[in-house]
């Protein structure tokens, strides 16, 4: 008795409190970015969350423009931004610029990474790159039903430990795993779950030295920015938007002491 | 009657056809790329004087950068113009305040001259990078195209192009691209011809002038980033292993290759198989991508998992036989033979077991 | 030089970054990606357990069939032919219904209503005979084929078949300096060129994407099929014995479509040798797993995303064009309409190309949609010849109830078999409709490429018509 009563308060049971808001959003509490490889069911997850009907083609690189939608859960309003599906954030293409710049400059409260459970290794490439940029992320391991059919077993607990973020198994087409995802988003957004994201370290001492040198310089100029390693790496890649952000001083606004500009 | 129809036949459709062909020919003559009137007039519109002036500055900068001697004759030779013209040109450069000239053998760039030269070099090298990374234009044509573009493209247009490409710092020959502010790293490396037997080095630059030598080097498959090992050096010839393949060059040719010695005890890379040699059903491990795979192509393939160490299997032919579908990291990816030729693999031994 | 302290420090960072990049050398991007993949692979090894060989699954079995040397192409042609056949034949009936409703029933009611409330003739002419009729025509001719074609195409896409088409067709397009995915944008163009142009987004390389955009117009779109079928039936079917008429005219239409594909490839090749010089570059195409398509969602999204979207754009363009068409046919200068002025003036010029002034004017003013070309041609022919007793009155677009009716009007306008053939060619090779032109501009953000895509087909069309006409005259004289 006590048990069931207790669980009435746990957020999973607040499913009825999930209100899909479509595109009607006037004021939002949290901004959620939806990132992932092409063809992982990212748009399906987006549609499930927002109640919108974005076209979901079985064709890599379908979502070309950025779609936005919203939902409200447990008295908080969430804005979801569906980023273009990309394999990486380190190349130069418009899609990747959009995704990368939104995660860095848009400063979403949570970045949900939708990954294909049947191709985890490939999807981890993007996941690790995103974890370089942001501290607050959730991995939505989609297509778990397909993985099961292909006899793929994933040690979710261990994966979550390795990555340092919540890992939620899901089958978005069957609408499985969505309540858990919403709950995980809430926990990360509100700070109940503190992520300790995996940060990859390069094997090349030359590169590490270069990054360390740049980070030291950057720290003097822009103290308090959480992902200076990434900024340094992008500078070494000649990323024009980062160079611009340094020239204009916009980079300084990324430090947590300044007020977030987008969500308000 | 017969006569009239005959005349009518001539003045009617036949004449129109002739006229039609004529008009087409004239239009083709005007609009044909490269050799048409418009293309030619665009080329000749390039102010010859300015081109010489800029080329001379570039040459002077190159001499200064590589610390080689430079005089009136070498400039004349480089620009393919007479010494008289060169002398007049140098005078003009001096009056413009771009160089100082004590005598014919002692030419110095002024600061203004140096920054002018760097602007031209920047445009040239950015354009070469662009041609290499984003167009399918043949490697042998890069230099010539960039030689035309450097006098036409405005620095701001070049900067935009560079920004879009991620502000590259090297051109495809391995030369550094000057920054907008005109900064250049110090010249590094030494000619391959100066290496001793038994040294291991890495190619950092292939000189793209003169054309005939460059053509040879490209034909040998040499590229910046390649590891070389000098095996033998006797009477004007140098024998070396480049990525496991033996090459022999005369010292003249070897002088066009700039290398940096490396202390690494890494073993010389062995000759590798190509992905295209994999038969359907066979598996292998990716060993690397050829440097001739550039720009977007290279990045896209790496994003798809074509990095050293990844397992790959040839899975199916397309209906026309090319491209071939390869299974990599749980996905089938179609690759053209052209690209599969630029991907190195290591075959996995005792596959049966 | 006075610079603020801030800028100095920033430049310090940027120049430091530059120096470090020079030190790192050319291969450093590779190192970054490799080390990330190394981590990914390590994590995957620790967390993923795989039983059995996943590759020997269902997908590979399908792939072995649809990409096989013998069955690959036949399956593809059959599937695409089925889609087009369903579209063309399935759209006939609903199109007729819509036309009957909008033009047969609603149009007289509107006219009546306007007359009753005392609207001046010119106003009801502009609004009802011009704007309303053009929009009604576009909707009734355009909506049904699109509502059939797009869902069918989207079903193929959702199933995962389309990437296989690109995979199979790549070798052909590679030879033309283009990308295999152009096979898809080309097929999509058979439905609607504007949608085909949008579909080129799946092509990564900007050069190959431009080629696909410029050549998309050579795919005979839905709006042009009815014109082709009508003219082929009248003039080509009419030129052969009646028992052959059906098959010959159908063959002629298919021939025009195939000719379009030929032009598409040839122009791609030409572009890749000239203004868009370069070899076919990156081709890496992921073949996604097959997934059962979800029919209802597909119907819904393809209706919303594609059909309504394209239709709306067409309506927006058809409305002003309807007004323009009415104005040129009804505003008189020196006693005759603007249209007749233009027709008289352009006729000598048009005859060189085996066309006539009516056709030229119709293609100019009916630029918003190929669907209204035939009604405009009929209206202008009646206007020019001064026929009476046909149509809805002078200067009003109309379509005849029967093919014979159309034939009589066209023959009265001086049309011959040669005019028919040239119209079919010109219908294939002329500027894209304004919806497509606008879409090209939106996709390329470039005036230059928009103009090239607009005028290249016209020039080609005029050249082809000219030589067809003159050679024809040479042989038959």
C-alpha cells in the first residue's frame, strides 16, 4: 500500500501531466536541443514529445531546417529544438554549423542525444563530441526493439557510467520509453541529476600541448567558461563562428555567471 | 516549275539551317568556356602590367622567405619577360615604394611591398585549397588556375571563402597560407636532396613550379605528409622509400621536395592494400585514407567511421557493379571505386578460424 | 595604430591559434577524429554484446535482389512506372470532378452573382474570369496528381527503397559528372519540379547539387503530362492509321519523357565540363535499414509537407497571372487586344521555330503553372481567329468538353503535325514554372543560378525546335 502511494508522486506517473504544446510557446522554462545521427528516429522522438508531425523519412539527412516545438510537464514548460541530423560536429557543412552553434551558443538546458541502439559505436562518435561541448545531456537509446531483434544487448548502466549522463532506452515508433525520457530531461534540467560527461583525451601529445596552451590564454580572457577545451579545439579547426565570437567578445557571454539570453 | 522549287529549296529550310548553324557557331565562339571570346577578353583584361608587378613581388617574397639569392635576371626568367622590361618593372616597383634597390643584385622588399606580396600569396593559396577540397579539378591544374585567380579575386572575397572552409592554414602543396594580418610561420625543412643515407623524414612541401618537375613528383604519388626513408645517395641520384615504395630521383628533382627529418622510431609503413581490392564477403581493417582524398570527401568518410582500426566488409555490388556497398560499424555505405581506391586496408588474417 | 586593449588580447589568442595550427601540420583533424573513435570503440566494446552475425538478416536479402545485376534495374523501372501510371490514370477522374465543380458549376454561379449585385464588367472580368479561373484551373489539374504521386513516392522513401535507386543509378550519373542521388531528384521532378528542386538537399556537394537543380526542369512534371497526352493524341495519333493511334501517341509521350532524361544527363555532363567544372566528387551513400512504412502518417505528412505546400505556392503565383491573362486578352489598344498585338508581332519570329505567336504568348503569360497553358492557348486562338460559338466568351480561358473540340480550334488556328511536335518539344524544353523558379532562388540564394536554370532550357528548346522544323521542311519540301 505504502509502496503504490509513494509512487503516485514519482514523476513517471505524472504522464497525464504531459501536455503537448505543438508550436504554441510563449514563455518557456527550459530549452531542450534534440541532436543525433541521421536516420535514428530523432524526428519521431520530437513528434512524440511535442505532438507535432514533422516528416520522418527513411533517408539520411531528412530534417534540413531546424524545427521547434514544445511540451509542458510537471508545471514546467519545455521548448524542444530539433537540430539537423549529423554524423559529426567537426566538419564544415551547414547542417553541422547549425547543430554545433546551437549547442554552444544557444546554451540549451539539456541536449538530448538520440542514438541508434543497433549502431551504438557509430553513434557514440557524435555523442562524445556533444559531451565535449555541453555538461548537460541525456542519451536516448532509440530503436531498442530493433536491437533486441538483432540480439544486441547493451549494458545501460555501464554505458551511463562511462558517459556520465542518463541513458534512456526507447522505441520511439512504439512510443516506448518516452515518459522515462521526459523524466530524465526534467532531472537534468532542474539539476537533480548532475552529469559528469566523459571528456575524450587525444593520444597526440602535440595536440594536447596545443590545446593546453590555448586554454591557458583563453582562461585569462574569458574566465569561467565550462567548455574551453572544445573552444580551443574549434579554434585550431579555424571555426569562423568561434573566431567571430572571440573578436566580438560574445564568447564571454557563455560563462555561467552571465544571464542566459535564449531561454528567457 | 522544277527550277522554282529548286530555288525555293535553297532559300528555304536549307538556308535557315545554314544560318542556324552559323548563329550557333558564333554563340559558341562567344560563350565557350576557356577559349570563347568572353573568356579570352576576361583574360586579356587582366592588366598585364599589374600581373607582372604582382608576380615580381611574389617572386621577391619567395626569395626572401627561402633566403635564396634574387636578382634582375632571375626575376626576368621567372616572369618570362625580357631584362629590359624587368628593369623598367623594378624601377616602377621602387617608385611605388614597394622595394628598395641598391643595385641589380640587391633587391629588398619594403614593408608595403611585403604585405602586398603576402596578400597575393594568400589569395593564391586559398584558391588552391578551394580547388583541391571543393572542386574535382585536376591536381595539375590547381597552380595555373590560382595564378589567374590571384590577380582577380579580391582579398575580402578570399577571406570569405577561407572562412567558409574553416580558415585553412596550409595549401594543398603543404605551403602555409599567410593570415589576413600577413603573418607567416618561419620557413621550415630542407630539400630532400640534402638528406643523408638512413634518415627518416616527412615531406612537408612539393614545389609546384616548374610544371614538368611537379608533374613527375605527382606521378610518383608523392604528397605532403608522406614519410620517406633515404636508402641510397650516389652520383646525382637519390633512392628512397616513400610509404614503402621505392623511388629514384635526380638531385635536381629531389630539390623540389622539402622535408623535415623526424626522430621517430616508427617503422616505415608497409605497402597497403586498397579497399577496392576487397571481394564481396571479404573483411578487412581500415588502415588509413590516402592524402589524395581531400576536403569534404575525407571528412565525410571519417565521420562515417572510415578511420584506422575500424573493421569493414564488402557487402554487395550495385546493379551496375560500381559503387559497392561496404558494411562498416553496423551500416552499409555505398562507395564508388574511385574513392575505394583511396582507402587503405589491412586484410584480416585467418579469417576462416 | 590605436586599438583597444580587448582587441589586442583577442588578436593574441587568434594569432597564437594560428601559430599552433602551423605547428600541428596538415593531418591534425584526422588525429582528433581518430581519438574520438578510439574512445567510442572502447566504450562500445565494454557495453555492447552481440550474438550471432547481424549482417545475415532480412535487409541484406532484399538488397541482394533490388541491387542485383539482372533484377535491379527492371524492378526499379517497374516500380517507378507503376507510380507514374497510378498518378496519371488515377488523377483523371478526380481532376474532372474538381473541374466540373469549380469551373462547370461554381464559375457560372459567381458570374451570375456578380452580375446581380451590379459589379462592373471589367471588375468581374479581372476577378472571376481572370484570377478565379486561373486558380480554379491550377487546383483542379494540379491537386489530384500530386495527392497521388507524393504519398506513393513518400511510401517508397519511408520503406528505404530510394537510397537503393541512387546506389544503382550512380554509375550512369557519375559518367555525366553528377551524383547518384540526382536519380531521385529527377524522379521527384516527374511529380513536380519545385519538389524535385527541394529534394536536391540530400546531395552534399554544392557543385553536384547545383547540377541537379539546373537539370531538374528536364523531368516532365505532372503539369505537362496532360498537355503532352492531348497534343500527341490529336496530332500524332491523328497522323497514323486509327488502329495504331493509341500506341503511337502513348509512345510519343514516353519518348518525350525519355528525351527529357537524356537532356538531363547531357546537360549535367555539359555543365560539369564547363561552368560547373570538376569531376564527380564525394559519393558516400548510407543504405538505411528497411522499415515498414506507416501508411497513415505518410499520407498525412506528404499531403501537408509536399502537396499543400507546392499547391499553395502555385496558387499564389496563379492568381496574379490569371489577372494578367485576362488583361492582355481584354484590354484593347487601337481596336485590338494586347494579346493580338503581341501575336501578330511575334508570329513571323515564332514560325522559324515551327511554333506560333499564340504558343509563345501562352508560355509567357502562363508561367505560373504549366496546367493553364492549354486553356490559354485555346482562348488566344479563338481570340486571334475570331471564331464564334466556342468557349466561355472572348478573352476567357476555357477547355473544351471533347478532344475533337480542341482539335477543331487548333486546326483553325493553323496548327499542323509539325506544330504539334514542336509544342511537345517546347513543353519539355522551356523555362520552369514560376513556382519552381522561386524555389530555385530560395534554395540557391543566387540570381545567377536562378537565371541560368530559367534561360538554359528556353535556349535549348528554341534550338531543338528550330532544327526540328527546318530539317522537317527540308525533307518534306
